[in-house]
C-alpha cells in the first residue's frame, strides 16, 4: 500500500467510513480538462471515499452531483474554475484558476474557507495546500498534502492551521455519504457512454 493510500485509510478509520466506493473517475479526461495531473493523495481519497462530507468539511468529489453536470467528466473542472471566479477581482487574494501561481479549490469548510492547491509547474505531489478565507481576504499556507491537512484538522491537531482551529470544538466530525439519485441523459453526437454512479451514464467525447 502506498503512503497516500495508507493516509486515506487512516482518514477513513478516523472518521468512521467503512464502506467501499467502486466507481473510478476517468482520470485521463479530468486531467486533460485540468491541464495537470492531480496529486496522488487526492486520487487515493477519491478512489476510497464517495461524495460526502466530514461535518462542515467537504472535499469536492468528481462524482458529487453538484459538479457532475450532464454526466460530463469535464464539468467538474469547469464548475470549480467558475466557483471562485468572482474573487479574482479582489486585489488582496491570489487568483483562482489552473495556471501556475493560481489557487484551485479541492474542498471547503462550511463555504467560508476554500481548501486549495497552489498550482505550480512542478510535480503536483509537491503543491502547497492553501486555506483561503475569502470574506477576510487572507490566505494561510499549509506544509503538507490534502490528506495530511484533513488528518490534522479532523484528528484534533489543527495547530498547523490556526485559521481552522475553531473546528476542534466541533470534533468528532464523522464522514457522511451524500444521498444518491438517478437520471437518464440523452446521448449527444460524438459522445460515448459508460456506466457511472448514481444511475448516471457518463457521457464523454469520443
């Protein structure tokens, strides 16, 4: 087991997730849309956990119905790019996007703090995590990956992330899987279909 899978398993044990998530995203399509590879720890998380949340802490999952629009894998990246687009007019915050020097959100805390990667041209496994407090126009950098950040916050060791220290009073925050839904989507010209979760067919370009 890789170190990233070990950390994902530790997070599952810490937060009470004992289920199995059999659906693997089309990483190739996601990474083409993202213009980068995703960090390995994020992949390990997505391949173990379903869409859901740890109390107020949410990881943006590619199969989350909020982002899984029209069964198109690319919608995940498009929706997250649009999520914080309005804040790019704020002079005191880094820009959000998928270019080097910009922030890309992988999660949120109660919709108040954005949990992000600071994109660079280097190996994605070396990207710095950033907690962005958009209302207060401030950012806090975290020396570690997204799984390490979640383990610190949800394990009661938020000292490395002072802005999230208030969550200590809310622990424990067990993982809760989102409900499922089903839909039937029309196939568009130039698309192929493969089975996906929630009864949704994944429509992807040929």
